C-alpha cells in the first residue's frame, strides 16, 4: 500500500495583516531607491573583472613610454616620426604575433629573427635574380615562411622534440642558409631597384594616411583576435597550451594544433620580411640578427605566459609597441645601443614584476569589492510557532511524506508530472531523471543536458521546457533529445557589464499564447555563487520572455531582486513572480486591460520564496526554501556591517540567509494564506524549492534534497491536473 501523510484539517483562513500607508509603495519606487544607493565600488569591481583589464600594467607602461618621450625626445610626437614608427612597428608586431600564438599553444620559437631575415632575402632574390613578378614573388615568400614554420612544427609536434632546443637549432640553420645566400648574392641584394607599383605600395603605400603595412597589421590583429577567441581552432590552441594531456583527453588533435601554430608564426615572419624588403629594397646576412630576443621580450612584456594557455594578440601588440617606441625614443635622445639593451632589461623586469603582482591581487580586489551590499527592510517577522494563531504556524504535515528516488537524486530543484503520471526532476549532474512504474521504482535518465536543470514546464506538444542554470533555456522532446532555445537576451548598453548572456535562468511558465516566461535570478553571480546575491540584496535579476513563434528573447522587466518562481495565473493575463530575498510575490500583467502593470501580490513572508505553481482549485502553491531570522533581518538593514564582514572574515564564516528549513504555503487568488505544510527541523525535506500538484497528490522538490517527496492531499479536494502545461491545467484521463 502507498503510504500517505497524516494530514490534519486546515486551520481557519486568516488574511495577512493590512499594510500601512508606508508599505503601500510601488515596486518601481522601491527599485529606484535601490538603484540610487549604488556606489562606485560596484563599478570598479565590474571594471576589474573585465578581461581587457588583465593587461592593465603593460598598457599603463606603454602609455607612460608615449607620454615620457613625447615630452623628453624632440620630434617624437611629430607626424613624420609617427609614420615611420608605424611602418617599423608593423614589422616587429607581426613577428610578435607569430611568437605569441606559438607561446599560447605551449611552445616557443627562437628562430623568428632568422626566418624574418631569410624571408627578406628570399623576396629580394625572387624578384632580382629569378625575375619572378612581384605578386607571385610575394606569395612564394609567404609559402616559404610557412614551410620554415612547418619545419619547426613537425619536429616539435610529431618528433616530440623540445621547442626551445628545436628552434634554437633551426635558428642556427636558417641563419647559416641566410649567410650562404648573402655570400653568393650580396652584390645583387645590397641594393635592389624594383620598379613596380605593387612593390612600391608594400614599401611606401598609405591607406587613409597610414602606412599600408600598419593597416595590414590591424587587419591581422582583428583576424587573430577572432580566431583565438571565437573559433574552434583558437580554443584548441589555448587548450593545448594550458594542458596537452587534458586537450588530448578532450579529443583535440594536439599535434595538428601545434603544427598550425608554427606555420602561422612562419607565415607572419614572411609577411614582415616582405614589408621590410619593400621598404628598404635591400637584404643582408645581418637582417633579423638578435631580433628574437627583442620579440621574446616584447611578448613577455605584453603578458603572454611562457607556460602557455594564456594570452591574446592585443597583449602581443602592446608589448611590441612598447619595445618599438622605447627604442625609437632612446634613439632620438642619442642613447647608445648598450644603454638601450640595459633599459629594455630594466623595463622588462619592472613590467613583469608589476604584472605578476597585478595578476595575483586583481582577483582579491574583485572579491573584496564585487559584492556590494545595500539596504533591505522587511516587515515584522511573522510568528510561526505552534499555537501562535499565525497563518504560518508550524505543523508536521510533511514529516511522513513518501520518498521517491531516495538516494538516487541530487538536488531535484523542480519536479513535474506528465500526462501519464511519470515524475521528472533535474539533478546536480545536469541530468533530467524520470520515475515511473509501481511506486515510481523505475528510474531512468530521460536527458543529459548539462548545467543544473532548474524550473520545468510542459508545452502543448509535450516538450519539456527547462531553465538550465549557467546555460539558458532548453527544450527536451518526448524522446529525450534536447535542443537550445535561447542563451542570451538583449543587452543593456548603458551598463559596463555585458548582461546579454543568461547566467542563471531559474524558473518558467508558459502562457496560453505559447510564450515562455522565465526568470533570471541574477545577472551578476553564477550558479556556484548565487547565495552571494542574498548577501548583496541588490536588484540584479530580470523577467525574460521567449517567443517560440519568432525565436526571439527579450527582457521585459529589469532590476528585480532575485526573481525566482514564475507562475502563469489562472486568468491567463498575468504572472506571479516570487522575489526570494524580499520575501515577496509580485504580479505582472502581460496582457488584458492592465497590461504592463506591476504590483505587489503578497508581502512579508516568514521565509525566502522559491517556485510558485497553480493548484487545481484556482489557488496557488508557494515554496519557502529557508526561514528568516531576526539576526539576518537586522543585518539586511545594515549594509555597512555586511561590507565589513566580507572584508574582515573568511567567506565560509559570513552570515548567510538560512536556507536549510522551509515549507509549502497555499494561497488564494486574493493573496490569503489558506494552509501550510511543514517538516519541522527539515528531517526529510531540508529545503523545499518546488511543489507540483497532480491527481490528488503533492510532489515536493528541494535543491539540497536527495529525494522527491509525495503526500496525499486532504480528502474532498478536487482531483488535480498537471499544472505545468501551456499556462493552464490539462485534464488527466
């Protein structure tokens, strides 16, 4: 026999106390109040978090070099010097980009200087000695550079030789070939007269007043950025540099990635050699001699890691610009070569030291300033003690709840029942489990989505629509195949932080018109840190709508304090929105005569709200996943106290909202508390984040629970239907 809970008669219905005039403020007024309390601390925390703030120290040194020499070196900031510097900068920057890609992949290339000089010689010889037309000569030079890079790549990737020793040897070999060519053809290559408009364009051509070589560099920079940060090849290069073993286990062809990195470096060396040859129209054995040290210095100065797996093309460019401008400035100040090398060494040591210090302390600065507490004020804490006469008084109606999947689920945040009576839930492993059969003894993995499946609802075609924390909105077909519906919404361009990505899609419901409305609880914190949003207490969440007819996602309401549960009301024209940290339910009218109106539906709950679902009799079920306490209510009125707490004591000793004890509350359409269901002490249901009524039973889920609970509802209540389908109950046959 199926066990049922000992459900006692419901207490008399009591309406919550009337709110006084001061409490009748609109939601938008409260949100405006919170926004006005924002401080520069939050701005700087989000600024430091930006990825482009990582090279802040190299960029600051570059700016300092430009400012210093603009003042100290006569003619440094003049147009003529800037144009010539731009042409020279393009050549060394191309070499640095090639070196950077190789280093990001976990290697190093000490032969870039020799390849540069050899490709310069090849270009001159092809045009002057072999008589090859300019355009084919340039293309052949690029191919030659790629072959030289491939030589390094084959030895390093496929012969498993060490990059440092390999490229040191090829440096000597390439330099020896260059010396032989110079020995035989020095008379013809010392001064090459080439009369060709393409050759002149490569040497002295300008685009919008800028040297053609510098414009080409900008194109290569943009292309390199896109490849490294937006393409599969770029992700593979970074992954190989971070850990070859892990990359190999992930199915990445490590050898091919390394080969491509060295080929790319060789081609860029050849391109730089062509620009150099066209600019000076000469070649010699001294070209590129010792250049590999300057290139390596520039790349390290820009912040490219020698251990691999970290860096961008822009960092390489910053380092190259610093080295190039530093050398040009010292040259204008008549500083000798010996002093130049010393200055470069000192700058490198200082820059690397400061950059290392910045890298270590940037995370600490973000951690100490990112969470920015604000003022939250609650009403009087409702009395929940037995015999208190409160509509929320504790009972033991959940103590004998039947357990489904005991020990077989981890974190079933939401539960739902399909038209055949099968129970579904998400798990911490990123699975959706389905329980069926006698006593729900049959367990199967219905879908493996990833992330953490949270809120769920069935649409009219029996597709299971799921909010997946960290991933977005997904749909699972009846055969278990999943597909992404949306992982981004429109961005708020007035904010420093890019809020277009869905970080924490939480709960959802489907309105009668088929639109999917879901909450994003917070745009500032990820799944692992969602509790910090409660410590902060700011309006970081939003209500989002996805329209399956158009495939578009749009943000409907911004600046909500941790919007959690979403429920389409029985009228089909409005939504209920549970705000966890405010212990409040909002009502938003999405259609009808009140369209666009946002109002408070219920306020001042004794605990922190989670999901909301429809009941079969025109009422609503509300999950409370944790209880308020006088201490934390007081702390929420003292943002300065919480800020000091975060700065002075370890994170695991902070004062957090109590999330280990909750209950289920049934409320009417008018916001009246009808009855409650408790598990005193949280012995079986320590957290309650969802409940779903179906066929006279109430199913209970919890984010920290290892089971799904089930209790028989009191006698005389109409049989319930599955309340997660297309915004209105559907009769179960």
